[in-house]
């Protein structure tokens, strides 16, 4: 997927747990996990707004677009946490 979610990076910077983050944003820890693991198909703007408010960051700090070609090349080289077949 060309959109990479960087919530884990922002949480680590702030030493904030997933549970605390979920509670403050108003979503379940399971939904935070779906976002963090890249399984989300969409994010509502009001949820993105709440995440940015809680983390005092910009949407671009949480979401990054990655070119499919770059992502595929990285996966073939074993870069980015994905293993090649």
C-alpha cells in the first residue's frame, strides 16, 4: 500500500501507550492496531483531527505516501520489514 501510517513513531516519541492514545482519541485499541499495521482502508477526518490534537502533530507526521515502485523494490531487497518470497 502506498500510504504508510507512522502512529507508532509518534507514540514512541511521546512515550504514550496505545491504550492511552486510543482512550484520548476516542477509538478502540483494536482500531489503533488496524491503523498501525496498515490494514485500514480509510481514516475519517474527525479521527485524524483527534489523533493530531492528542499527539500535537500534523497529518503528514502520521501518514506518508510511498511510491509503489519504491515499496516493491524495498520488499525485493528485504527492506522495510517485508520479506521477499
